[in-house]
C-alpha cells in the first residue's frame, strides 16, 4: 500500500534527508587512496549519530554496517571492511540512510578515488544524469513507467545497462515502502504518481550486462561480467508543484 505523506511529514523527511545527505558528503571527502571502507563507515555512523539520528541501514535485515560501500564491480550492498583498502582509480558507491524523528532519508553517490579512467568518469556521469532524468518525470499525474523509461532510455542510448534485479522504492516511516520504483519501464504504465508520495529513485547502471549475482555473504552484489557499476540515489517527494529532492544539503 502506498502511503501518502502530509506536508508536515514531508518536512520531517526533509530533516532526515538533510542528515543523510550530510553523512554522504562527509563520506565522499574520505574517499582517498589508502583509506579502508570501514573507516568511511565509521565516519558515516559518527556523523549521523551526532545529529541525533540513527543510521537506517545498521542492523536492517541483519546488515552489519551504517553504509553500503561498493567498489568498482560491486553494484550495491558492499559491506565495509578494514581489509578493503581504496586505490587510485577505484570508483566507490556509497549508499547512506538516516532516520530522524520517525522518518528516513536515503541517498547514494558514486565517488572517484584519485585519478579514475575516462571510461569510469563517463559511466558515473551517465548514471548521475539518468537519475536527474528520472526525477524530472516524478510529476503528479505521471506514472512510475515514465520515471523508469526516462532512466532506461538515457542509459541504453550510451550502451550501458540498468540493473533489473534491484529497484528503487517508497520511503517514509519505513526505509522501504511501496511502491517499487524500477529503473526501466514503459511511459504511461504503472502506478500513478500522486502528491504526497515519497520515493527513492536510484539508478544502478552497469558498464556491461545488466545481470548481477549475490555473493555468499548474502549482501554483496556484483556485476555478472566483472565490469564497473555506478549508483546514484535521491529521496524525492511528489508535490503539486513538481518533484522536490529531500536529500539535499542545507
């Protein structure tokens, strides 16, 4: 069931989004050669808790960390580790959520570590722009297929692929709510977008095949062909005046 939010609830979600955005910004500053993903996770947790919030991901479904940190061919759900040391040329997708006053903000960004290849830059730029294309279609009266189609068209026109096995989702008092928000689709199809809906739009874009596989830890998801993947995400409110991004810094 899709839960429509009041203006007051959306304001609360904006506060949660501000915190999750700030945590993501601090995490990005730490993406440097020689830094472990566990160090970055500690930065995320400390930032969120200092704001009086709770990391949304910590303990969620048994996840052991405050951020998902996914390097290179890891698509999503990378588990931070002291053994995963960043190197120049890596691309690092960091997914962060914060719960504050009963509501969640959820966002992700793929950061370059040191000097990255032109191919990696192109993939990151395309994924970030695909997210913005999707957000532009998050209009009251449109349908979910309009969002997914905008993402898919942009990505596939550049010979990349969108992940099918994982999608965006509703956000609110729960981290994952209805509806699912695929990064592919047909214009004019799917659930109609209504004012008060709050959704996480999060393209996961692969350099090669869209196929992925989950490793034995039941979390880490990698590209099936070992090629690079990028991930960007914002929490967005559907309003009568157009989409409002809730996960932006002050």
